[in-house]
């Protein structure tokens, strides 16, 4: 067990029986009162965010974490399967843990996977990913006055708004933060 003053941004703690990622941490003291640590925590399993205060006399359990670069293989009823490139060990992330990241996962690409106590709990996406366009409607002649966009479908089934010149078979870069088109790859 550690003191709340040992909390740092990016660490994972056991809070209310679930692993929580420390997003923000601020040590405060008020006059003659005992100091406390105010922190913002995100539940890794549910993605809900909580703001909590820990007194300096409280204790917190800091969990051991490890980040490994794993290759996305496929998904089925069990979840999303990731393969360790050296040991060929299969790690499975349940669909509820992958959620929004699912639309950016492309088979054969490597992603950082966060392990807490040797259990895969979260995928950490890069700032942008490259995806292949599988369906793009043809551009209509005369639609070029201003920034006109058209919806295209990428290999993962996700629809992205792109400029008119993008065709089927092109590879595009997409932002994982806001799902926007960044350019051709």
C-alpha cells in the first residue's frame, strides 16, 4: 500500500475494487487542516470518470502495469484477438473493452495494449491510423465549389467524410481522436 502523495498521472490504482487510471492529480493543503490529494480517475473497464479526494492518512494500492505492442489478428464471439510478435501468445480483449477503438483496428497492424496484473484491459491507439478505402461513391462533376466531402467506407466498416478525389483502393490516414480525414497515406 502506498500513500496518496505517491500517485502520478498515468499510474493505475485499485479504487472501489476496479482498476482506475490516474488522469490528473493535485496535492492541496488548506490552512491548518491536513493535506489531501484531489485526483481524477478513469475506470479502465467502464471508461467512466470520477473525481476523488484522498486524505494524506489514506492508503492506495498501486497496481503493476505493463504495455506491450501486440498485433491485431481477428475478432470473434470471445472478443478481439491480439498476437504477441515474439512468443505468438494470444491475448483476448473483450468487445466492451475495445468499444470505440474497434473501428480503427486493422488486421496485421500493431497496437499498444495495457496489461494490469497480467490481464489485458485496454488498447491504446496511436494519434492516427491508415485504413484502406473499400467503397467510395464517384464524384459528381460540378461539385467542386468549396470544401465538398463525400462519405467513404473503409476496410473496418467505418464511414469517413473525405474529399471528392478519394477512390476505392486508396489508403487514407484517419485521426483516432475525432474520426476525421487527415490525408492520403
